[in-house]
């Protein structure tokens, strides 16, 4: 059962090399969606032999993920692992996350940073704690991190759920639509290398947090 690793990237030249180096050791296809970068991101992708999908202009993390999901399904992958390009995730944990997802029958398995929430700052820490509480209250899923970009998705889910979001709120949209569609969701503790990735992230704390909250409410 084949899986690929999908990485949305925007102006990630400072961090992407290490992510691709670690990912190449695993031997699975690395698919990077360059979301309209204006730096050397595309060159770095080519140098590491990863599959390059490119947006001519910046369309948002959600659109980049959707582009990658479509490519993976078109090429017959039954599992897609997503990682962020900022280097915060432990790439070596990918096989463990995939194995846990398959053994547990999860359509989405989130690599959870729950134990590191106290290391996060500002709205990220508040929203992560509040978002987890809201998800549990509404869906009953034992999810301990609703916003981690390190996830394992089943092809069955990706073929069945139509996604519309273009920004960071896509990761909430897919959770809510999976819940409404009767799919299974879980989380696995996987410590991040850097719990608070604000220094390298393009996440806009106020606007993107608001969009995520509104997405949660919309699909309740």
C-alpha cells in the first residue's frame, strides 16, 4: 500500500533543504507544491529530485494541499502524509504515523504536539487548546491537536470529501467534513522539533485563526 509525502511550500528556501533531505531517506515519493514562491524554493525542490507542482502565484496553503491531494489520487496513492516546509516536524516519524493510521483504521491521523502547547505563544497556544476542546465536545473524537500540519490521510477520505478552503482553514474543513461523513479521525503523540514555528511560518495569527474558527462553526 503505497504512500507519498506531500509538502506545501511558500518561500521556504531557508528550511526546505533539511526537510527534503530527511524525507529522501524514507524512499517514498516527495511531492512539493511550490505555492508561488519568489525565492529559490523551486530550485531546491529540483536539486533534491522531489516532484514539483507549481502555482504561478501564491494561492494559500489549502489550495496547495488540494493540488497535491489531486496529484496523489491521480497517481494511485492510497495514503498521503502531509508535512509543513518549515522544518518543525520530525520527518523520521512518518513511517510510524502511517503504520499507526493503518493499524487503527484511521482516515485521518494527526501527529499531535499536545504536550508542547505550553511552548507555543500568543493565539496559537490559546486556539490549539480551545480548538481541541471544541472538537471533542462536538464530534466526540479524541483529538489532542487540531491544527498540526503533520497528518496521514487515507485515499478513501480524499476521494470522498470535496474541499473548498484555500488557506490554513482547510485543515479544519477536512476534519469537520470527515466527521460529518462518518470517517474515523485520531491523533498520535509525535513531538515537534520546534513547537512554536512562528519564526518561519506564514500563518497570520489573527486572520487565519479567525478563518479557522469560522470554518469550525460553519460545518457544525
